[in-house]
């Protein structure tokens, strides 16, 4: 029962986008006049926003799963070393600090 009440992001995105398309078709084919046009247009924008947010949540979840699923990736290193710090430091000192024994260009 809990699964029915809480659909995943993919289901929300599909349902919201289909509903947005249906409302858009009603707007284009029927041409309602007055406040009904404004209401249907706002409903279409709301449904498109919900669909976009669900797709963004789905992509973020997939990116997070990919990032945690790759154990072969090396650590980013100490948090105090960024690109500016690496440029300012001596390369030998950086290698010694990181514990690297050999660089790609070394033979």
C-alpha cells in the first residue's frame, strides 16, 4: 500500500508530462475563452514544472548511484589542495605530500 501512495520520480515525471500534454492539447483544440484559458495554462505550467523537477531528481539520484558505485576511483586528496595551491607549490613537494612515487611523464 505504501508503494501506491509514494510513486518514484520516473512515474511522477511520466504522469505529469502526459497530463501537461493533455492540457496543452485541450488548450489548442478547444480554445476556451476567459478565465478557463488562464486556469488551464497555469495547470499546464504547473504540470510541466512537476515533470521537470521529477526528472532532475531522477538524474541526481542516478548521478549519486554512479558516484558511489565506482570504488576504483582514487580519492580527491587532502581537502587543502586545490588547483591554485598545486600551482604555487613545488611539484616535488606535492608528490611527496600525496605519496605519489611516479608521475605519468616520468621514465
